[in-house]
């Protein structure tokens, strides 16, 4: 298929593609609100930075267990049913947050919902949808399809971050208490979970795994096991580093270090996510020119230099500038990483490959937010989480390139993914 024909053809043709992108937007919009506002809410109701770190780790750990379920049973149970079930658990999280602000129930609540509070998305939804994308688009447009999918997600995160203005407005303009001002946010989580379950049930049968895949599988077949294990170890290292600087931790650092209020914080984070969305859209085209691996590594190293530099920012404008510079490059490896993983494994191994690599990321990232919270409690001015996050991430980039620079992607039928 010629490049001109690919450009004219929709990357996500048909009803299923529209539904998939709609679900991605709604889910990330909800995450965007929570990523900015939840840590401020928890601080306001008396949580310490260490307790907040535990809550964030609990959310990621919930994603670990949900992703294990996805790896073992999603193709067997059905992808539509699995996604709908996960959505209803998200709604349950909103109910719990709306009922209580006590530490243990809140930690359990975010665990149940597998919320992505990292500033991107990791978890069970991503694992399943990453496997569906090859079946609702064409292989020849693979890189740009993943870019568009992630672009929609970051637009949702950006607009959701602006939604975090609502609690501040309710407190300032209408005199709501801190607790009451956040109830609309928690109600949105409930509504989003229910709507998402409905959207997933409306997907067609072609999103389900082919019959050869629809079996319980605890491990990958031999053909891709070594590659997936290597990717999982490296992606896990990247995620461990990323856990020190997930978006909620960055929001908390801005709040504690410079006293940034929720309204200003939501604008800063929204702008950062908007910059990320634009760069995400460019990632696929760059990868088409220089290759997936080079795009992943080169953009990531530069972004992590900016990330580590935030630790030394003397004033808020400098910190915001470095943050935005980092956001302009930091997530360009996301669609390329997903496309690279899907390209390396055969069609009948995509769901477990996506699940296992995501699982590795979740397990690794569940540890570091608690450490970051502890470090912030010791001395917020030091910016140690940024130094650790940026330094380890650069090491990951170098190891990834050294490991896969001589690996050739297998040739596949350019007409179709599946």
C-alpha cells in the first residue's frame, strides 16, 4: 500500500475505532482531574506526604493485580467483558472516595479502581486496548495509529487537568468546604465508569481475540518469550524511575515547594499535557523516518536531562519552564514503545505481550511513589525525586539502545495487522 493511500485512509476506520478513541478520551479526562486534584485534596484533609505516596502506590499496585487478571483471562473471558468489568470497578472507586476520607478506605478504593495517576496511562485498560488497535487499523500505518491513540489520551489528560479548577472555584466563589468541593469530582469518576462500561459493550466482535488466542495462557510461547522478557526488565527499570516523578508527585512538589494553589497548578499541568499531546502526534512521523528505537531513545534522554534539572530550579518560573521542556519530549517514546512491542511479537501473542510488559511497568512503579513521598517529607526543597528519576531513566535509555540496536523488526503484511 502506498504512503499516499495510507494518508488518505482513516487510521481508525469504522465504529469500533471511534468507540475505542472515545473511551480513551473519557478515561484519561477523568485521570487528568484526579492526577492534579487528588493529592491536594488528600493534603487538605490531613494526609502526610508519606501517606499520599502510599495511596499513589496503592493505585499502581491495583493496576498490577488487574493486569495479571488481564494477562490470564482477558482473551478467554472476552475483551469487551473485561473492559466493562474494569470500568465498573472504577465507578466503585468514585463511590468510596465520595463516602469517606479516611486513609485505609481511600487506599483500598484507589486500589480497586486501578486509577492511572501517573500523568500518562499504565494499567489493565491499556494492555487490552493495545491489543485491540492492530485489529481496528492497518499495519502499514501502525506508528501513526498508536500516536493518534495516545494523542487523544493526552488531550483528555490536559482537559481533565483544567477540570481540577472546579474544586477551587467552589471553595472560593461559593464557600464550599474542602470535602464538599471535591464531591463533584468523585461523582464524575462514578459516571465515567458507568459510561465506559456502556461504550465497551457497544464494541463489535472484531475486537475480540482470534480463536487461536482465546485460551488461558500463563506464559508466552517460546517464539517471543526472550524478547518480551528483555523488554519487560527494561520497561520495568524505566517505570521504577518514573514512579519518583509521576504527575501526582510533581503536583505535590509544586504545591509544597512553591505554594502553588490548586487553580494555578491545574493550569500548569494542563499546559504540560497539551505540549505532550502535540509531541505525541509527531512521534509516529518521526519514527517512520528514523526508526522506532532511535525515536524512543533520543527524545527520552533529552527529556530526562530536563527532568533532573528541575531539582535545581531556584524559582517557580524556572521550574515551570523546565517542566514544560521535559513534557515536550518525555512521552514521545510511549506510542513508539507500544508499536515496537507489537511489531516484535506474532499476532497470537500480542495480548499477553502487552499485558506482561505493562505488568512489569506497574510492579516497578508501585514502589517508588512511596519512596518519593518519604523523600519529600524529609526535605521538599532538595528535589531528590527528580534527580533519581532522571538519572535512572537515562541509564534505561542507554541499556535499551545497547540491547536492541541490532534487532530487526519482522516483516509483516502491509495491508493488515491481523
